[in-house]
C-alpha cells in the first residue's frame, strides 16, 4: 500500500519499491495540470538508449514533457515495450510515454535518482497502468560499458485516467433512443 499525502489540489504518493532496473516512480500529481515521475536506476549499467515506457497516460496529448538533462521523451499510441512479451494491456487511444537515457554510460552500484519528468495532463483522476524498462547488467568493475543487456522488466504505476468525452457519447445515445421511441410510436399507430 502506498502512503498518500494530499495538500490542496496536489497529491503525493511515496513508494519504496525498487529492482535491479530502471524503475519509474510516481512522484506527484496536480489535478488537471500535470503528473510527475522520478526514475531510479538501482544498480547495473545505464547506456544511451536504455529506458522506460509508461503506458496509457490519460488527458495527455503526447507533447510538452519536461525531462532532466541526459534524457529524452517521446510518445506513441502503441508503446515501445523494451522486449517484454505481453507487456500490459495497451489502450491505443491513450498516449504512452517513453523516457530514454541519452547521457554517457555509467555504472550504478547503489540507487541513482533522476528527478522530475513532468507530463502535462487535463485529467482530474488517477488509475493504475503498466510500465516496461530495459537497462544493462553490471559489467566488470571498474570498466564502464561492458555490462550485457539486462532482462526487460514490467510492473504497474499510477497514471492519470482517461478524460471523459464530456457527455457527448451519452447525449448521442439519448438522442438515438428518443428517435427509436418516436419511430416505434409511428409503427404502432
């Protein structure tokens, strides 16, 4: 269970789970404005091109992500799964966020945090979806860059929920039912 701290319209979750991988962590959410993630590389080697994909971020148009130096962000409706088979259920109507490391190769012997990947979103609610990642195993110390490709990982994370369509679907359904009722009345007469 994640501890929760809410202040005004900001919501903050804390999580201590880490693995030998690049692991995204939900950092905070400002309803209707943004969701923020931190990325932790707990041990091994981090090579340019290693990264993580967070699936199905609601209320995000696939643009405007703020990333720290040494990282890039991209979006797609079908997620880059880092070699994970059956990564997660991927909703093709919601953008996936891929964060890719672009810095120089480093060895990490203990957790290294990369802070504040900020995603703009119009969503006013949260849900849980999946993520996948890939990095490199630790190679020979102190040689940097000789670690083999690691095992791909997957898990779940808090994301913003899909934004409702403002009732257009319900209105269309209602109009259809009214039309059918009128048609039925004409047929009975």
